[in-house]
C-alpha cells in the first residue's frame, strides 16, 4: 500500500515475488514440472527401445535432426501455409455460420425445415466428405477450404442458434416499444445477446477446423504441416512426424490463448455475461 | 382537451398456454388518462392488468374495443408509448449512458445533442457518475432507474409501467416510489402504472383504477388529490386523507381476492 509508513516493517521485494506467486498460482510451475517430466520420460523410453530413430526419436534428436528443415525455411513455410488455410477457412466459416445461425434462431419455420438436414450433415465429418469434394475440385486449395468451411460451419451455426433462442423476449419487446426496426434489433440486441454463444461456437468451430486443415492437407494439400507429417512418414522421417505433431498442438494453444480467449474476455466478461 | 390515453370497451381472451382453455382476461374495460395525469391500475393477481399493459404497449393484438393514444388507434408497438417492465430489461452490453440514450439513438438524434439530453435524464434519476458502468455493476434499484430514465429520455406521449418495483427489496422500493413521485412532479409525464401493491397505487396515483378479479373489469375509480410535494412516506403514513384513500382502495381490492389465496 502506498500510504503505509515505511518504518513499520521491512519492505518485501514486491515485483519478483508477486510475479513468482502469479506464475505458481496460475499453474505455471505445475506445467513446467509436467513438461520436464514428459521430456524425461520420453527420453528414457527412447534410450531403452531398439531403433529409436524409427519408432520414437528422443526429444533432442527431433530438434537436431529437424534443424535442417528450420534452416532451409521449410518449416516456417509449412506453418505459414497451414495457418493461412485455417484463418481464411475460419473467416469463411464465421461469415456463413453466424448469419445462418441467426436466421435459424429467429425463424421457427426456417429452423424446423433445416434442422434435420443440419443434423444429418453434422454426422458426416469433414474427412468423410473430402472424397466427393476431390471428385468435384481435384487436389486444389479450393478443396481444402471447402472442407474447413464445412467443418467450422456446424458448431458455429448450432451455437449461434442456441444463443439467439436464449435472448429474453423482453429485450426485443423493449426495443420495439422504443421504435427499433428489425435490423436495429438484430444489431443492438440479437448479435450482442448471442455473443457468448458466438464466441463458444467460434472457438469450437475453429478448433474443429484446425483438425480438418491437418487432415485435409494429408490427403490433398501441397505443403503445410499435415502434408509434412504425412510425407515424412512415407520417407521414414519419424523425427519430422513428431516435430509436426508438436507444432500442431503448440500452435493451437497459442491461437487459443492469444487470439480466441482475448475476444471472449474483451466482450462477454466486461458485460458480466459469464457469471453463470 | 381530449385525454391522452383512451380505452373503450376493451375485451380480450386468449387460450391458456398449458391447458388450452379459453382465458377471459379483460371484459369491457373503459378508462381515460388525461394529459399529465399519473394513473394507477390496481387489482388482484390474474385480473388482466399485465394483459392490459401489453395491449396498450401494442405487444398484444386485441379482439374487441378501442385503444387510442393522442387520438390515434394503437396498432403495434411505437415510441409514443414508452414501457418500463417488471424486470428491468436494460441491455447488459451497453453502459448506463448508452442504455438511457438508446431511444434517442433509434430516433436518429445526432451524437452531441443526444449526449446532452441523455445526461439530463442520468441526472434526473440520480445516476450521475455511473454513466460508464455496465448493468452488472449496478444494484437492482439502480438498474430499474436506468430503465425508467431510458423510457423518459425517449420522450413518449404516455409512459406505461408494469409492476416496475416488484423485483426490488422493500427499502429500495420506498426510495424508488419517492423518486418516481419527484420525477412525475418534474416531468408531468402522462403515466399508467400497473401494480398489485395498494400502498404504491395510493402513493403515486392521481387516480386509481381498481379492477375486479378475472375477467378483469373496471370496478371503481378513486381520485387522490394529495399534492405531489406532500407525498413523502413518513408524512403520508399518518395523513388521514391518504390513509382513508388507501383503505378505500384496499377494501375494494380485498373484496376481489379469492378467500383461498391465489385463484
């Protein structure tokens, strides 16, 4: 406290200790211990099994033997390619899924009509529609984007639908008696009111899309992380397969932590909508 | 001058949501509210008070009779009838100031003019300093003040209030009633307040419409001529005129309440 007299007690060193406490309280220390444990276990197993470079290369081997990929600029290139596909596919998914979900949420007739069809297609995973898309568009970028869009669409549309349905009718009545037009109600009430579900839908949809990108790249893509681990397996480069897997998981954690969660925090928490 | 709000021979029935039975909610209701008058509608629960308000607000189509505001038939919701609902219904994603100015925003009033006028109403309901707060940071009473200010700020011809203080605690309710009295004195807004609380109706009303139990009919109209600047709870509780009016309304309402409690 700024007003406390300095003579009362020896002043603690606030900055490092506070930071350390936040680190340990936020689960940082546990995570670090867990990571070290996993790496130690992984190294031990690698050193015990025969032919580790084929079955389970040690962590250091993965880093060193993959380093030529880094130097040649291949890895950044693949990562960039995969992220670019995810970003564009997700934007498409949001642009189609959010208005579609709103339409379904607002109109009973439309939702009763579409619901069984949506439910039907939801059961057919992105990877299962890929063959027919390949027949239509071949091994093209368009094929990959279609699969991403298709995958992201359902969680987004279903969540937005639930969000719109959950908006108290009284908000809409109030707006109507303030003279609001339907467009105004959608802008001022429906979209912000459905925001928690839009955020959930986006996070789920983009999460599914991330898996779909990797799967899509394995089968049709040129370059990209999925393509990388698939061809690495073909050419017996297990170290690259593992590197690719680690990259996939790590990139997702970074996307979720630094792109998706801040959006949630910036809107929903500020409005007090997540106290449930 | 013709009354601001005219209801003539209004009847309404609707099928019950669960049983499908035909519910006869209102039966041949006629009432007038003149300009600047604060009217209260009081009656036992289930007497069709809320149905009446929803019809006046234009949220419910009616079957028989006439409803006119400023001489024009009510057909659907319109900003000439501002509504304050039982649940405050202010938007959680808008700050206090943006909620209160929402009606003006919808009317297309330009920004600078809008913020001046919005500020007037923020001050009127004693929320100065809370302009940039979000609703979840406010108490129940403060939220209801935001809802009241939002309605008044849009400058409706008549203000309709549906049990606006039913959801707040007793202490807050008394404060809000006194504040609403002060605001009624300041704005002279033509108002129709729906309530089941006899004290509230007698405290706030210039006149008080007492309804029968369902199907709701107008049973009696009681005028209360106590000047607004004398309407302070501590004084009124011992004021013979107020006590007599309140008891008159209470007797009228109690005759309608079923001996088994809720009907």
